């Protein structure tokens, strides 16, 4: 039986497990996890059929696939306690820690270790996620196949070069928050004009999901999709003009700039 282990079991780690359950992935695998607060971990783990383990070293020792899901600044201290005691040659290490790329893991792990750096997003919980993965990694072909078997059913896996991994992760990983703010604002406008809150949320969410699905299915540039809705002299173009006047596009770009500038 394959053992999948999590060092750290916060929102993103639980989202991955939820995605696996949603998609029927890894149903024959044992999943184990550790976290700083054991009582909280136990509750989250029990809800998902995951075994709660007290130490990171035990998770690392027992796991065939190890997912590192702690805060980036914690990694070196955690791994320094046991890295020299473990045979890494047959394990797959998947990092979901922001800003910790291939060069970092080459230094933290032993030379024979096989690792890949990724940045997932929260819609992975319903098997609709995005996983940005670093093109430079040390997985074998067989291990890369295992990686795809775990994540292809629950996400769009996009490989990018190291130089652009950060911004790709920001676009895919941070932007769900911005999309949620857009949906909230759109729903507020609907409520302002008389829609119930529940109806406004459903309409905003379905519209956002459908628009994204349309772009993925057709490959149309977003500008083309916008133009298809805007009739000359019509109502939609009035709203587009209002968004331009208030700096809508610039605000989105500024949000990405702010994230990238803080790294």
C-alpha cells in the first residue's frame, strides 16, 4: 500500500485531500499527516480518514510520497532534525511551500532525493484546481507519472520555468481571493437592485465559472470574449467604460505587483 504523507495539514493540504476524495483518487492509499497543533490536526484528519501522526520525522520515514505543506520559513528547522536519518532515494517529495524551488530543495535534502516544487490553489478541494509546477525537478519518469496520477484528476497542472514560477503561482494561487472579491462586489450590486443574497451569489459564481470554462474550451482571448458581449451603443459597453474609468485592469495588475514585490 502506498503511503501519502503531509508535513503540515492546513488549508491547502486539506484541500488536496478533499480533492482526492472528491475525484476518487488514492482510494487505496494510506494518508498520514502531522501538524504543530495535534488536537486540531486530529479533528481535521478524522473528518478525512487521515491518520494523525505526532512527528514530522515519522511522516517522512513512513511516506512514499511526502507533501511539504508548512510555512516556508519552517522547512529548514523541521528537516534538519531528521533529514540525515532517512533514505530518500525511493521517496517523492512534493513541496507546496511558496518560494521554495529546486535549488533550495537540493540544499535541504540529500543528493539522492527526488523532489518537485509546486504551487496549488484552493479550488483543488473540488477537483477544479490549478497546480503550477517547476519545470526543473529531480523526479524520475516513473515518479513524474505518479505525480500526474495524483494531481491531474484534481487540477490543471501547468509546468513553468523557475524564473516565472513565482508569478504563475501568484496568478493561479492568489487570484482566487481576487475572484472572490469580484463575485462579492457583483453580488452586492445585485442585492442593491433587489436580488436576494443567495441568488446573487449563485449568479455571480456560475457566471465566473462559465466564463472561465468558455475560455478554456475555445482558446479565445479574453478581449474577444468581452467584445462578443458588447453591442455598439449597448448597455454592456457602458459598464466596461465605467470599469476602465475607475482603473479596473490597473487594480488587478497592481495586486499582482504587490504580491511579487513582497517576496
